[in-house]
């Protein structure tokens, strides 16, 4: 096996073990994470649905539950999947359009609430 690849694999195992042995927090606890980097997992019904890495944990977690189409990309992705909407570069089905126009906005806000409870 390639020595460099082998080194990375060993690091992945080490970091994974550290990650799963760490504390489990709710998004409501995000104020504790001001200005610290981290890896986070969003869990829904005991299953991981999103893994992210960030330089500022509190700000990124806050962004996931903001009503901004620019910040809450995971909520937009979930909404599109649930409604079978295909991403497009056309203005009438852009992220901005579907997060600000009914009936899509209601679905977007529902996804934000689901993420907030993770």
C-alpha cells in the first residue's frame, strides 16, 4: 500500500474514534462553540444525515438554521429532494426564488425547523 495513503487511513480512524467518543450536543447548545473550529454531525432519527467541518462552529451551526438561502444550503437541498425539484441556473427555480416564493418558502422553513431539532 502507498505509505502516504496508509498514513491518511490511520489518521481517519484516529479522528473518527475521537469524534464518536466526543460529547453529543443539540443545536440549541451552539452558543458554547464561539470561535472554535470543529467537525459536526447532524443526526435525525438516530441516523447521521450531514457531516460538516468548519473554522467557526457556532456561526456555521447558526447558518444551518437561518432563513437565508445562501447560508442554509442543507435545508435547501433537503427541500429540493422532498419536492423533487432539480437544481437549475434559471432565475425562476434558483435557490433564492424557491426559498422566498410560496409554496416553496413554507417547505424551506419546515426543513429549517427539522434541522433546528437535530
